[in-house]
């Protein structure tokens, strides 16, 4: 009786238990399991892990609902970063906050580790400032995410609620939240990034030229020059 060689035997198909399950909104997972499943998903797939719960991020939304406000935030923060050595921003970057949270905020700004920042280069830990675009007050950006950011040390959190035309600033200090007035108006001056100024009235009125004009005023302010010098001194001390 002849016997087939090992090479002639076709491998058995994977059983359901061998396959990596897809990520679905509502899954309760550890960060390691979330990352394992995420890496097996298609390239354009996006999801976040917030307080141990998976939130699958939908396909690109309408221009007035998200992408255009998102672009405005990036332009504003990018202008500051370009003039502030020792800081770095990201668009849709993944952050490993803790074992239950791996968000992918719309944009964030951090102080580089070499200059005294609280994140590591792999973007582990909390950026000093996070900015999100939310549909309205019911979004998890203002609930579960806020709790996770607060607990992990994000210092300033800006949420632009595009449907009800509200921008909300949350300043976090010693794990206590101080929220600005619901209908935020006037010029916000960051306490973490000196010289980072935002004209909230112009932002909500869709007046980008005014937003950038005020941003440049902040960059020209004496406190910004002092902050840049402070970052440079910190960087030289760790060199």
C-alpha cells in the first residue's frame, strides 16, 4: 500500500476558532487583544478602544460635518507647531493611553519627550492637548473619552460640536475638570502651550483668516518666546 508524502497533503482550512475575530462596536477587549484584531483588519478600517470598549469609526463623513472642521483644527495647531520647536502634532494618530484605552483623536499636540513632555516617542501616555470633532453633546467624545483623557493626564481638551455650533474647552488639572461656558466665545489662551491662542468666535463663524490672525498674534507674544527658550533649555539638558 502506497503512502502519500507529507508535501502532498493539503493543509486543513482554518476552523472558526483559529480565525481572528473582526472588531465590532461594543466589544469588550483588553488593549493587547484589541491591537491583535486591529492588525488583522483591512487597511482603511479604523476603530478606537475607550474604557475597554471598541468603537468602530465609520466611513468618511460629509465635508461640513467633520472633514472641513477637522482641517481647520489641523491648520491652527500646525501653525503653532511650525513656530514652536520642541512640540509635535498629529492627525488621527493612535495613542496608547493605558491598558483599557487606545484612542485615535482627530488631532493632538504634545511636548516632545526630550523637552520635558509626558508622552514617549511611541505615543504612549497622554498628549498635553487633544482636539476632537464631535457631532453633538451625545457623542462619546464628551463622555467616555473625556473620562479616559482626564484619568490619564491630558491637560487640555477641545471639542468642537459641529451640529449645535458649540466649541467646548475642558481644562484638566489634578483630575478635576473645569469646563468653559457652554457657548464658548472670545479668545482662548492655552495655559499649557503659551502663545497658542484660538479665536473661538471666529472658529464657530467659519472665519479661518481671523483664526490664523489671532494664532499669529499669540506666536508673536512674549510668553511664546519664553516657552520656546524653556523647551530648548530642557532639550539641551537631556542631550
